[in-house]
C-alpha cells in the first residue's frame, strides 16, 4: 500500500479518498449492498473490468480500495506517462506471482500498440486488468480488450452525495478541517454542490481553495460570496461521449417539438465548445429528414443559418442557430422524404433494375431518333393542369407516402388523384 500512501501536504481531494466501500459516496447502482460489483470486491474475486465515467466520480478511488482489500499483487500504471516498456515490466512482475491485478488509470490514453501489449496477458489470465477511463470504452478501447472486460459506467454524483463529502471534509480532524475554527455556510455548500456538476474532486478543490483564501485573510466563515469567487465560471465537462449524446438529445428534441429542450441542449453544446458548423449541419439534416416538405421553409432557414454562422462567427452565431433550431422544433413534421429515398434505395439494391422507358430516354445526341429514344413522350405543360398520364416507372414501384402534416397534405391529395387513374 506504499503506492497509495498520502500525507498531510497532499491535496484535500486526495486525502479524503475513501478507505473502504462504506465510505464510498455515489455509484450505488454499482456498489450498493448486494450489487454484483460490490460482492466481487468484498469476496476478492474481481475479473477484468473497465470503470468508465466523468472525472471525479470515484473510479480511481475505487481502485485504491481494491488495492487495500485484495490479496493479489496490485500493480498500477498511468497511461499518460507509461509506455510499452512500463507495461512489459508490470506484466513481468505479474508473471512472477500467482495472482496479479494491473490497474491502468486513464486507459483511453493508451494507443493501439500499447493496448495490444496488454492483450495476451489479460487473455491468458496472467493479470486481471482494471482500467479507468473518462471516454466511452467502445470508442477508445480496442474491441479485443473491451470484449474481455466487464464495463461499469460511473455517473456524476448527486448534489446530496457531494454534500456528504464536503461535510465529511469539514468534520475530519486528521485529513480535513475538523480541527479548525472554519465553518462552511449551508448556502455555500449548496452552491459548491451544484456548481461542481457531480465532480467530487472539483467540489473538494473548491473547498480547499476557499479555506486557503480564508486563512490568508483571517476569515472564519466560508460563505456563498466566497464560493462564487472561487467558482467564478462553471467548468463544463464535454467529452467525446457528451458530444454524441448531447447532439442526439438536441436532434431528438427538435424532432419531438420541444423548444425548451432544444435551447437547453444547444446551449450546452455552445458552452462546451462544440463546433458551431457541426451543429448547423445537424440542423440542416433534421430540417430535411424530420420536417421535409411538411414545411419546405425549414430547410431554407437551416441552410441560411449555417451560412450566417460562417459569415459572422461566434458568439453571435448562436442566434441564427437558435432561430433555425426553434423553427424546426415548432414546424409540422414529416419524414416522408427520408423514408421515400430509403425505400427506393432498398429497391435498387435488392431487386432487378427497371429499364428506362423508351419515351423517357434522352434525345440530346445525333441518332437518338433512329433508336426510338423519346418517341411518344408527352410534354406535361401542353396539357391541362400541367400534368399528363404516362409511365415514368413501373406501376408497382411506390416509395413516396406524404403525411397529412403541413404542405404535404396538398401532396397527399394530388397523389391520391393521380394514383387512382
């Protein structure tokens, strides 16, 4: 346990790490009494696993608990600094013992070559792998490694759980501030618990920073004014996972017609540093896929919003993005264009191709008439209503089914008349 030994000069977040599962705050869906992961830890029967979730949710802290509890040789690497030679050295030690656990913090930082170096010994059971990652392992870990590991997702801590940790730090006389005359006001605790966004490390760092300021100014009350000073700007966690999940929520909110949700997810992406042109492109796709011809203006507005962002940049670009997204959210919806082209593509791929009818063939070359190209073609504008009955494709090929929404209701009526002839 020398590996995880800490002292009084270590940061508060390090000093306050739980020493056992009963002290662990959060992740009750994994570590509550009777849960499989907790049972495996208590029985010292861990298999290879990957702990994945946002920073400050307890992944490394749980590994430290495992290190204290297991009878196996516990080896630790940090993927930020470790290379292939470090991996090989750790695995050599594992081979010299009956049972070994190899903990790799930030495992998503390992490249494919480094991950491949782990695979043979994990597969053979020479070492039980425990990886901690802030990135989705299905994106960041090679399939051969992730498929041999159980994956447990950690969630951001609840505000109530953050408060437990803050209260514990304020009362702990050995590792926290229990021996001081400093008090943490309830309003300040509430603010820190909210602003930390489920990140225990961030919350404890904010507490520690505030106490440092108080000591230098001889203050004794950590109030909300000081908490606001310490946490001047919320730090938004926006990983690759958040990128995919948030844009998904944004699109589904536009499709579902919830303008408030649309603005919320749009604001999160903007604040998280998402590429505004990426957002604009997704709005364009939604305008065509989910609104379509129910309101053709949606696509025009979406394209205009993208051009506006290109022209004016950010932060002003947030306004046309919001305008276009809100228009799509409130517009009548139809996916008939999307489903229509999907049906047609499926037909092209799976069935025998239909030849182009002779009367529809091109006539813009010398000799076309001799081949009969265009013979019998009826020019629609020469007929009443600018439409005329003639075969454009096989009668049994029907792909477009307009909805009853918006402008497509007119399409539906026109098609009903034409297809009934």
